[in-house]
């Protein structure tokens, strides 16, 4: 009952994005059970086949079932996105809050380290890692984590800086609360809404970045069905078998779009300044949310 | 604490010569506060102030005179990264500026209460009132949860909040501004502090509620026999609350004395100015008032 009330109170974008994410999750979860082909399994006898009932997304140039590859790719993307998001938040939250709350030496130390990491262009940093550690999904993951930790830390720090001078933090201090308690019970919960939005954004961008790295050939190694890798492998056949490129590309966009919609919807939902009233449900409003509604229908009295 | 001890107003010559082993609860000696990052005169300049047990001291002065900074300094809310503190703040003989952070935290948690100006922002919006009252009790007072809840209810009764049991489960946004200030007072008093610092506790409230809160503060101060540092720019309020008035200007204490003495015979010209600036109801010219109310006849 409580869940239903909460669900109805969410705005359309959040609900639609949850439907989209649920669809992708269900698709990649049931895929191994509905198709007998493994994503790496070659030699189905045919190559470059269009969609059939047995192979819904067709067969690629090496005779592998594209449906199992794409669904495997969704799983891989989700895993990488989630890992990057949780790791960067796990490091970024303590670093950001401590650096904001403690200030002084600790803040300078953390900030200079972050500056150092910020100084490298993202892709260049990833390439450096790949050169040192060799290419592969795990290297790409490590590079992405190292790219997103400073972004998360800096975001948390700025949010915590605004929060730490609020009176209730001072009040907790006078009441004898310890530093840990102030950070964990007073500052963190009050910046949590914006961290939720940050988390979904990092999730989406990490997926895109991993696809980009794999597309450039520095991410996932050949048999791994990363969505970016599938695009590189099949780009030569774009004129003859365009479905081999279009389907993974659309899947990737669909995944990132649903995460961005979720982040955008959460931002509005958690913003106390926006009215939570539901406007008329419309697909147009989904992508073009109504700006502040004029009072009296915009007419002068 | 000695409950029979009630101080009389201490004259200016007396307080300056208070010996070090005085009965003062708080004894501020030669305190200077300088903000590193601002190229301005120090926020506090060699301030001396003694607060006796059970005494109510009213700190008055204009904005920027350093009265809030003095309160912050005693409560340890000034960040040593931002300010340079020199001098001594003796609390029951212990110098708060030299003891360890942990000891300071314990003293703050058990012996000093602080009431902020804006009650709505001094309560954590995400924690229920009950939680905000019981947490410090359990963390610093070493109470069990059940005891802390009983004590919280008792505190809400003490600050005259109705339906205290229900309030414990409410969030700050569910109660009125005056009630929030009462909750803040309850939180400040929860561990029976020896010193309560009230930093303009009534400024954000309307006049009726102001009067109620001040009455409440006075009654509590007398019944709990604690010292009170009442910071305000409202001389009328301070006159009701304080035993002694300390006038501050530009980080200096420029005049101090009993309420009657300072209000009736201010020595400093600045205090006279401050007194002269209390808004009064003047005789209103009949024709002017008509025009004011929109009667635009020439």
C-alpha cells in the first residue's frame, strides 16, 4: 500500500525509466534461457544472417548469435556502470565530506590530488592505463574508476561545503557529536538526494565511456561481447547487414537514455522547490517537461 | 551546583579586578579573535568577561560588534582554520583553548548549551524530533534508549510543548516556528548545562511568541539555576532577561554594568546612542496618516 502511494507520487520520467530499465534487465536475464546459443559460440553454419525466429537479432560475420551477444553486452555494461558508480561514490563520499568538513590541510591535500587526476584528459588517462596494464575489460574498468573518483569527490565536497555551515551542524557540534556522527548522520543524509542524481549520471556516463574505449579497441578484448566492441566488429557490414550495427547501437542508446531519464526525473522529484503535482500525463511532457505553470492560466486579472 | 548563589549586578570596577580563582563559571581573559582571510580589524579585541554561576549576562551591540563571535568562541564553533584565537576562556578553571578536542567536545556536550537564532535551520530536517533529542543523551549522557525517550518527553513537557509523546515522532517541518524554538531550547537543556548561550533566540519569531519564549527561558534559567549568556540587539528583551548588560562595539566591550545602571545612566555615548535608537511609537499627524492610507485628496 505504501509502495503504491510512493509509486504514484513519482513523476512520469522516473516511472518510464524504471519500465525501460526493467525491460532491459528482464531481457538480459532471460536471454540465456530462451536462446540455446552462447555469445561466443561460432559455427552455427551461417554468417551475416538477418533476423529470424531462431536468431532474433541475426547472426554476425563469425556466425555468432547476435541476440546472445547483445544481451550479454547489456549485462557487461550494467556491471561496469554499477561498479564504476559504486566504487567512485564509496571513495568520493568519505573523501568529499571529510575534505569539506575538516578543511585546512586535509582539504588541500585531497584537492591537489584530485587536481592532478583532473589534469589528464579522460581518454588519454585510459590509454595510459591500457598501455601499462594491457587492454581488457578490467583495465578499462580500473581506468573508468580512476576517472570518476575525482568527479564524485569534487561533487560531494561542494555539496557538503554548502551543508556544513548550516545551523543544525553547529548545533550537533555543541551537543557534543563526534566528527563521524556529524558527517554520517547530519551532512550525508542531507546531501543524499543530489548524490542519487550524481550516481545515475556516473552510471550512464561510465557505460558510454566503456563503449567508447571498447570501440577504440582499448577496452574489452575480442571474444567479450561489449556493446562498443560489437559495433567495431560489425561496422564493416553496415551497408549490407545494417541490423548488426543498428541493434546494438540502439540498445546502448536505450540503456543510457533510460538512466539519464531516471537521473533527470530524480532531480525534479527530489527538488523541494518544484511542485510535486502531477500534470496531465503525456509522452510529450516526458521529454519536454512543463516549465513553471503560469498562475491564472497566464491571464491578467 | 550552588543553587542559592544568585549574583547581583557587578559593577565595572569589580569585574575587571576579579581574581583568577574567582567563583566565575566562565572567565574570559584577554580574548582576541582574528579571521585569517579577512583583512579587517579583529572580530574580538582583548575581551575580558566573567559570568558567575546562575547569572544572566546580556550581550548587546550592533551587527558586527562581535557579540555572536564571542558566543561562538565559548562554544568552540570557531574553526581554528579560519580564525586565530588568543587569550584564555576558562570554564570552571579549565582553559577551553588549550584542552584537547575530545575533552572540549565532552564539555560542550555536557555543560554548554547553545540556542541559535533561526530555529528552523538548527534542527536537522531529516531526523524526527525524538531522535534529535535522544541521540545526544545516549551519546554523551550514557543513557539507555528507554531512559533517553522518557527524558526527551520530560524535556518537551518542560518547554511547554503539548502532546509531547506525539511530537517525538514528528519531523521539524511538521511543527510551528515557535514550537521549533522550544524544541531547540529543550535540546540545549537536555544535559543540564551549566551555561546556556542564547544567540538572538527570538529574532526569527513574531512578537507574541517572542514574549512566550523569553518567559520560558527566564523561568527555566531560574529553576535550573544555570548561567545564561543572552545575545541580542534588542535592548528591551535584554532588559527583561539579563542581570547584567555588556555593551560591545567593534570587537571591544565598551560598557558593562547592572541592567538598571546601564539603561538608566549609560556612561558611554555609544550606549546612549544605542538606547536612543530603540523605535518608539510617536504621535502620528492625522492628515499624514490619512494620506498614507490611500486618501489621495489634494
